[in-house]
């Protein structure tokens, strides 16, 4: 899976309401990576997220 695909899936999973832990498991990444990729305070409605 390419990095851009992971970011697309990340946005999809956030919009669907999945937790950061669940997203990390689905993408095969560490939770700390997910926390770095998501700006503080963003949990849903992530249209402002770049990438």
C-alpha cells in the first residue's frame, strides 16, 4: 500500500468514526504514527486536513 492510499483510508476511517487505535490496526501502523498524522483536535469532518 502506498503512503497516499493510507492517507485516503485514514480520512475515510476518521469520517466513519473509527478510533485511532482501530485505524492503526486496519492500516498496519503503530498508534503513534496515526497520532502524528492527525492534527490535534481532529476526529471527524477532516476536510481541512492536507494530503
